C-alpha cells in the first residue's frame, strides 16, 4: 500500500474509478463508502486529512461527498481533477435514476402502482428523518447545538417558514451565538 | 411554458437553492417542493412525493431529487440542466474554499462555524423529512410507514432500499384489505 500523502501523484483514471465506485455503491447516503474508498482502499488521504476535507464540506452548501470530490480532485489534478471526480460520482447514479424514471413514467397512473409508490414515498420521507436523527445522535451537540437544530425544525416543519429565509437568519445567528459562548468560556 | 422556458426556470430555481443547501440537497427539500409545487405549480404534492421516492431508490448523492424533477419536466435536457444548476454554484464555492483548506481548517473560526452550522444542517434535514412526510401522507398508515422507516434507518446500517420496498408492498397489501393508506 502507498503511504497516504497529498503530494502523491494520483492519475485521473484512478480518481475517476474511485469516485465512480462511491456513486454506484452509495445507497442511502454516500458517507460511509466514501470514507472507505478515499482513506482505506485508495489511500488518497489520511483519516485526519479526510476529516478536514469532510468538515469543510459539511459547513459549505451542497452534498458533503460532492464537495469532497471537488477538493480531492483539485488537490491531485487541479481543475480538471475536480470536474472528473464530480462527473464520476454522478455518472452511475444519474444513469440508474433515468432507468427508474423510465419505469415510473411507464407504470404511473396504474392504480396499484400509485398505491405502492405512495407507500414508498412515505418510507422515503422516513429515511430522511432517520438519517437526520442518526446524525444528531452521532454529533452529540451541546445545549446550544440542540437549540439551533430544534429552531430549524420548528421554523421549517412546524411554522412552515420559507427555508431560504430561515437559513439566511439562523446561520449567522447560530455562528454569533456559538462564538459568544466560546468567548465566555 | 415552452421547453426553453422550463429549462431556464430549472436553472434559475435550483441555482438559487444550491447556495443555501448546507447539509446537502436533503436539507432543502422543503424549498424545492415549495418552488415546484406551490410557486411554479408544475406538479402536485403526491407526484413530487413519488419522484422523491424514485430519487431515494437510486444510489448516490441526494441531489438526484432535482435531477428527477428536471427529467419529469423536460426529459434528459431537463435532468442535465437541473443537476448542473444545483451542483455548479456549490461546487465553485467548494473549489474556492478548498484552496484555503490547509490554512483555515484548524482555526478557531472554522471550529465555531462547524459547531454552529452542522447542528443547523441536521435540523434542516429532520425538518425536510417531516415536510416530506406531510407531502407524502395519504392517511394514518403512511405516517406509520414513515415512522417505522425512520426507526429502521436510525437503528440499522442496512440499505434503506429494503424499507422502501417493504413499505410499497405494505401499502399495496393495506389497499387490498380496503384500508386507506
């Protein structure tokens, strides 16, 4: 195995295949498989480097893994590397999505299919709640963290406020409150 | 609306949402639903919920929800325009910030931003799930399916596609028995 190093030369095809695999095997969120391929299998980054890239990805808009793809691709192969990683990550999921969409287009309107899709839709909503709760448990945020998260839930899901406005108000507020709490420590 | 008009609208709507998607596409599903169902009136809640289920059934990043909305409205061109609109602004930002990574990642400001924004993102994702549950609900049985699936995802590492399949089958069975799902 190669020693993980940000200066190691990683050829474009290797980046492509790595991210292609992350896309195709990433059912229900690409997080775990992405770490496995980037850190363990391909040795592109150390655990610590990956945590940093992921941490950046988490506070930026957009999917974590896509942001990680941009940064890792750029690190090894510049702009072209970033484009190749994102394209590779999206290729298989988009192809599979088109196949599923063709099936849906063909059979939707059939009463039995619509009933089944209704059940799947409820479950799809449930997967998002479950994934969010799981993240909350793994995060173990402090009291302020719970408050920020709870405010977001209440503002969007209970009060039905516009999500754009909620983000534009809550994000700066959360940062200021967190900075204030840190300073008092 | 002409096809060009739809493509233009897809680009405009989703590139705006792209930049607030802290936590990924799953954090902004209520904004996407609001835009395509309430503002543009392109589809009703139940169609949106069905498309969401199809997107969740495919592997890969959650951004696929905008891809399938694009597909539904304007075929392959719609899929590509919607996907690029959602990806491009966030990717350009990640690219710019990524070049600063080494310098800022250990800093106090970075830690504060993380402590503040990650809980916000998690809250938004839970809110998205609740919003979609409302959109998808056709009766009390759907709420049970959503709740059981949430538990399944929370408590196991298993592929959520099983919960989607089982819920589809359960809804069908309930319908055959004459319950309203």
